[in-house]
C-alpha cells in the first residue's frame, strides 16, 4: 500500500472590513478556491482539485487558514490563490484576497513557521508603538512566543 503525500498551504486572509472577518467559514472558502482553480486551469485543474483537497483550518480572528492538497497538484492550487477575490457567505459577497505564507509537508511544519512569522510581525510592530505601555505589551508577546519556541526545541532535543 502506498501512502498519499500531501502539501499544506498556510495562507493569510486579508479583508478590508475587519468586521467581515468573523463571517469566514471553511466551506465558502473551499468553494471559492475550487472555482478559482477551475477558472484558471480548466477541467484538468478542477479534476486535480477535487481529489484530496480540503480546507483543514480557518481562524476567523487571526485570518489564518490551512489548505491540504495532494503533492502532485499543490502548484495548481497555489497559483490560483491570488485570483480568489471574494467569498460568498449566506448571500453576501465578502471581498478578500489570499496570501500564501508557507508551503509545508506537515501541519507541524506550518505551525512552526506560523510561530516564527508571528514573532517577526511583533518585532516589526515594536518600533511603531507610541506609548511605553504598548511597547511593554508587544515585548511580553515576543517573550511568550520565543519561550514557546524554546520549549519546543528542548522537547525536540530530548527526543534526539
């Protein structure tokens, strides 16, 4: 028996109206990505997309989503992501665009990348803080994320 290899696309959902972010769900995003693949790559893309393609995780608060697809067709889906311009949810069109942050072989590698990415974003936010209270809040968030990374590396070293 042969194992089916998958790729995971970690994507950022960018919405112009932040209140619409709470309306996001996995099924409308799934159908929007599937329609974009079908329009960009035709019947071949739609057929490749229909096997093993799923939206594994959507976090409406942070705007992060995780897509699982077969290794053989992840480039088709990846290339169609910029053409997703809106998602229809309960009769409303929500304008958005998807930014692919990382392509990984496992969910765990995507999680590790997301921790590093969030830490980088916090470092970028630090110079833009105006009050000392904001700076201390961002510094604490950076310390929390770096502490989690260190704990993860200690557990990895213990297993080796």
